[in-house]
C-alpha cells in the first residue's frame, strides 16, 4: 500500500465517470471528493484546500474554465487540471497560459491522470507547508515595533491592531520619513494575509505609460513593444496587500481605472476584454493632505473617498518630540551593532542636536543621524572637520577615513537637495557615472532622501 496522498476534488457531470474516478483515485491512495457540478465543488474549496482540483470543461451551468477562474481567485496556487473533450484543446491551452496546472484529453489514460495528480498534490502540499512556515517565522520575529510612546503613536498602534485583520482599505498620511511604509507593512503582517504577497508600487517613481501596465498587466501585443505577457502588480498581490505609495502622484487617467478596480475588485489587463476577479487589500500612502480640496489638486475626490475608508495620520517628529530619545537610542544601538563598535556615550553636541533640530526628514533623518553618531561623525553638515580628532574615527586606516568622509559628504548633499539626484550631482561636481558608482559603494539609496526641499550649496 502506498502512503496517503491527500484530497482531490473531481468534477464531472457524468455519473458513471464519477463512480469510476472515485474508485481509481481511492486505489491510488487519494481521498477523492466528487461533484456533479462546479457550483457544488466550489462551496468546498477555500485557500486551505490541500490538493488539486480536476474538472471536465463541458458541463451544464458553470463550465470548467469558469470554475478555474473562480478557484484561481480563491487561491491561485491550487492546481487545476482540466479534462477536455473533442475540440476543447485550444481553450485548455489558453487556460494553461493563464495558470491552469495541466489538461488531459478524453478518453484519458488512468496512468497519465494519476501521474499529473501526484505531481500536483505534492506541489500543493509544498505551497501550504511553505505558507505555514512563513507564518511561523512572521510570528516568531514578533511584531516589529512601531516605536514611540507619544499618545498619537500609542493610539496609532492600537488602531493598527484593531483594523489590521479586517479587509478595509487604508490611507496612510504623513510627511516624508514619518513611517508610512512601516505602517503599511504592519497592516500586512498583522493581517491574515501575511503569508500572501505584500506588493508595493511607487506611483510617483514611474512614467504614466509604465504605471498602467505595471498595475494592470498586459497581453502580448497590447501595445508596441509588448512582446511578452505580463502579470500586473494588482494581480500579483492577489490574496495579499497592495501598497500604493505616493498615491497623490497617480496620473488622472489611471485614477479612474484604479477606482473601478477598487469598486469591482476585478481587473482587465491591457489588450484583453477578459476581467479577472481579485481579492486584495489596498493600503495607500500620501504626503499630501488629500482631504483638503486645495491640496488635492487633480486628485479625484471620489477616489479619495474610496481609498480612505480609514485614514491613519502619522504626525511629524517635531509634533512628538518626546519620542526622539527613544527612537534615537534604538537606532544608535542598531547602528553600533551593524558597524561592529560599542555604542558611544551621548555627547552634549548630540543631545543639543536632538532637542533643537526640527527634523524635517522625520524618523528617516534621525536614523541617518544615529548612523553618523555610531561612526563618530556626529553633526549634519559638519562631516569630520579637517584637523579634528575623533576618537572612533582616528583609529581607522586612512583609506577608511577617506571613504567615511566621502560617504558623509554625499549623504549631506543628498539631504540638502531633498534626494534630487540631478541637483546633488551639480552640487558635488562629479560625473554622473562616478556619482552612481559611489552610491553603490557606500550603500546609499538616493530615494531615502527624496523630499520636497530647497537645494542649497553646503557652505
Ligand atoms: N515609529 C517608528 N519606529 C521605528 N522605525 C521607524 C518608525 N518610523 C519610521 N521608522 C524608520 O524610519 C525610516 C523611514 O520610514 P518609512 O520609509 O516608513 O517612511 P515614509 O513615511 O514611507 O517616508 P517617504 O514618504 O519618504 O517614503 C525607515 O527606516 C523606518 O524603518
Ligand atoms: Mg515611503
């Protein structure tokens, strides 16, 4: 006797065939559940179903292809095997392109069907096993903290816990660096969607033509240059969370399309009329106050109302100054560990900076400041003044000192220019390629500095 191979759902409107299939599957150590209609089978399928689904294509009522679409919407990783009659092969091939696991022509050889079922079953067991593992890891890593004891932050954490596990769409509002992505990430991790994808799209970083196919996907030939089919981010996030960053930058034409998706929970990839159902939660983030008509600009009011079922506002750091020391302490310790050196005592200069600075770059600016303090390079805009003796740095070999100095100058320039690369290059007076090489070498991400600030030459 071979080992138990797990459940299989088998659907056919022919009763004799169902009886034969039941027998065959039992003999091969599967646990079959057979159904005379797709509708009846669907009622038994959810994202925890641990096996493949086999269905005839031609049936009265819902046919096999429609069933496949429905199963895919429940969980795209459930293998669906289609049984085709005369003349259905083309349809079946299209379904395979669309993600069906396999198709088998009638009358089928038992061996062929069983071999496919073995593979499909194993694959399904693996997928579910992986999900369970990822879940366990997510739980054991614990809830990554959204640090802060200010009343607004405690309140925010409380709200996050309350709504994370619901499916409401959420709009996160806050200045640059206040932690919007941290919040979006927590909404995902604290939800039952945590084992499914968290897909982020920065609406401000892509040209209009690209965003559309990034979001919705396209078929071959949908536009000039579309040589391969592409699954859009929305579809990728099926079952999970779609994070739309800088939503205020979404072009008006796409706002209309996005609104439709949010209302119908269906998408139509470019170059096709076929709609596909999707199950997703949308978290969007914005730096603008979209509730204010003056600040909203050409952002559609109806989309705003649709996105902000719940709005979470993260206050800027200057409005919760009591959190600065806690955050700084945390980042300093983390940076010291990363750089492999003991956390330095806080100097008077550092304390001054913490209490007097306005932190326009908010928590992100504080993270970078802590990095510099950990390296002994305290003070924004005063990177290692020439001739100054700094304990931590003076022990380093010359090449490392030079490298640290260079990284600091680049970071400061990026900070000054609000992450505007073109202007930073001008300020630094280096060739473009050299600049990018240096960013890479020092592990600097210019996006970390992007914000709407005036650029001035550092004095
Ligand atoms: N409350 C917090 N606790 C711990 N870390 C935080 C907190 N808020 C922000 N951070 C850290 O600060 C940095 C910036 O946060 P994040 O990327 O979420 O900001 P953002 O609001 O998305 O900024 P932007 O609008 O510029 O994209 C990250 O390194 C993040 O981990
Ligand atoms: Mg962000």
